[in-house]
C-alpha cells in the first residue's frame, strides 16, 4: 500500500472538518482560531483564564 493511500485511510479528509476547537487563547491559540475562522470554519476557543477573552474578541 502506498503511503498516500495509507494516509487517506488513517486521516479523514480535511473537507469533512466543520469546526476548529482551540484550547488555550494565548498568542498561538488566537492565531489558530483566527485562521480557522478566516477559512470559514466554526471556531470554539477555550482557556482557563476568564479575562483572556476580552483580549481575543476582535
């Protein structure tokens, strides 16, 4: 079995993804959430620090 065929069996097609969930709303988490939103995905952003969300909502 070729590696590309094996990859398709192990990893679902990216077209089946509908939502991006990011744990951690720091610099990297915000970037991942923003990239997902700009790509048209529904985005959920989690963080343990409640005050961080005032900084992340644009």
